[in-house]
């Protein structure tokens, strides 16, 4: 979904990937989510049109990866927490949408207001998706636990921002014991 958001940003001639681009990408992420969002009036065309009226094109095309806004980065971290709190072993587009709903700065609150959709209505629609597709989304297993201390990682997971050989890296760790939680463990 992040690549689709970058494509949307390029389509709109924006030189960054923001929460608005993630929401547009969510409207095409998968059939269930697309249907749930469309029921609230959030179709690709409607969201894209509103974003076009809100944010002017940059005017220049940027090569390479587009940078993510601070709000978009925070959304990614929130989506991980949402997945873990729901006991899901992987981040799905639905978790990204839930992460978008916690953004209280930047474009997202204004966009939702202009679309006349309450964040709580979107949250309920996404949670209903999980309830109706439990076997597909959440296997019947115990919630993920820390590999060192054995405590559930939901609510205890923290993200550290590090630099490795000059490159920014994020690492997930247990706030209780400090153990690094492997990416494979979260996926």
C-alpha cells in the first residue's frame, strides 16, 4: 500500500508521501476494504478529488523515492501497534487505515472533515471487516509475546530510531525487558 501511496503522490504531482496519499491508496487496497470505505463515501475518485483541491501540485517531478511526512511515518508505527493490539501477526491495509485515524495534525483531520466522515465511523467499518473475516485476517493463535520475557507485546512494543552505517533504521523492542522483536516475528 505504501508503493500505491507513492504512485498517488506522483500522479497528483506532489513531492512527498503524506497521509492523504495513504488514504487514497487504501481505497484500492483490497476488495473488502474498498467496499467498506466506499459505503462511507470514500471512493478513490472522491478522496483524490478532495486532495487535489486541498494540496497544490509541486510543479516539479522528483526522481527516486519520495520522502514520507512525519504524519505518514507516525501512521506506519501506529499501524504496527494496531495490528499487535488486535492480535494480528502482520500489518494489513486495514491496520494502516486504523493508524491514519490517530493522526491529529497535518492533512488527515482536515481531509476527513472535508469528506464529512468521522474517524470513528471508519474505525467501526474496519473493525467489522476483521470480525467478518477473522479466519483470513487473524489466525486462531495467542497474541504475540516477547521472545525473551514471554509477555504480550501489545501495549509494550516500542520503536527505536537508529542509524546504521549512516542509514536510518527502525527497530521494535519490548519495553519490559528491552529485547529486540524480530521483523519476522511481527510479519
